[in-house]
């Protein structure tokens, strides 16, 4: 089964395949096959394009993909500009199938996708304490788990790759499941300042959604104070599963927690035509930032992760 970055990529690819079936690459009947077909391939019988006659004109059964589809520019020039690659053949193991770029999503757009990726494994990070004796984290307890509610800019935790929403599983081989946030913070305080081994699961309360800008540069959702408050009908946000009552956490992998709406707008405008946003349910977000002032949130690490 092929995976696509966005619904738009899937739709355009399927439409293109349908048109290829309508109009075979090699209708002349010669023995030469199109480049890319495997040895021994037997071409299917050639049929006339499916059409429906109405009065004095002919209407094709498939929409015209020559210029515009769902508000997106998919002309030949635009597609060539994106330098899109074919999604790889499906593997026997679903987990091994990863979406690449598509007819709309460019390789540049996939950079943000990779930055924002929520991996399903567990990783170990080695931290140390800064000159102030701190690692730069605020932790919170949710459902018997310990989660990262703040990563301070330029801190050892930031440099090690800890992100807002990560779940801390252990600190120096001590399992922290069931700990209160105070007990977990105490575990960090008494740890060796030179080496702290922290086991992390990537942001289990967060999910990523990849969107396509339309010809006006919009992706189709409204937000206020970082909270998604509305969706525009037939927009990329509506098509790809964006939800209201969720909070924006990252844009193309860059954390936007504590960032003013005007700055979020600037970041969105600076992104390429394909944007990957990370969201979290409001009720979880409110619990994560509980008892943290807006001034403290502005100290959040907002750097752009390396791919």
C-alpha cells in the first residue's frame, strides 16, 4: 500500500494514473515498451478513451489535470519544478513504507515533514547540567506518565534534542512511571551533573498533518492564541484531517508554543508550498503548561531542528 504526504498528492496521482490508463503511452501497437516496465511485461489491450456524448460535445469521465486541481497549481511546469519522486513499492511490512514526495509535495516540502516526524520508537539521550546546575526542563505528570512541558532555549536539554511533549520513561535507569512531577524533577536535581541518561518516547499526545498551500498561500485553518478555532470548507486543512480544539505545537518541526499569533503567521508564510503542522488536544496542552507564566513560555526553545 502506497503512502502519500497529503490527500492532494494521492488524488492527483490517482487521477494521473487513470488518465494514463485512458491514454496508453504506446498506442501504436509496436513491440517497444515505455521505459520503466519490467522485462516480460505484456501490455494490456488498448481501448479508446472512455467518453460520454452529449448533444454536440464530448465530456471525458475524468477531470482535466492540465492546470488546476483543488485550488493547487499542477501544471506541467509546476510539477517539473517540484522534482517529485515516485512513492516506493509497498513492502511486506507496513511500518517500512514511508511517504516520499509526490506530484504536489516537493523534496523541499518533505524537509519540514521529516523535521516534524513523530517516531514510534524509544531513544536514549545523554544530558549534562549547565553552569546554573540545571538541564533546562520542566516536567509534568499526566496519566501516570512524565512529560516535558518546557525546554529552555540554549539549555543542555535543547542541545540534546528533547522536545515539548516528549515522554520521559527513565532517568539514570530509574523508571519514572507513576512519579509526581516534583519527584521526577528531584530525580534530575540529584543526578550526576556530568552525565544524565534519559530515555524518551517521542511526543505521544501529538500528531502531524501535512498541508498544501492554495494559489493564495492559504492552508485553510484559523487560529487564535495558537489554538485552532476553525476550518475553511474544501481547504487542504479540511481535506487532510485538521481538527479544531487543538493547539499548534510545531510548524515544519519548529516549536511555536508561547509564540504570538503574528509570529506564527510569519513562520507559516515563510514555509514552502507544503507545510507540516504538529497539533495537540487542548485539554492536554492546558495541563502541560499549567502553572507556567507566559514569560516562562517565551523562554521555550524555538530553534529549527536539524534533519
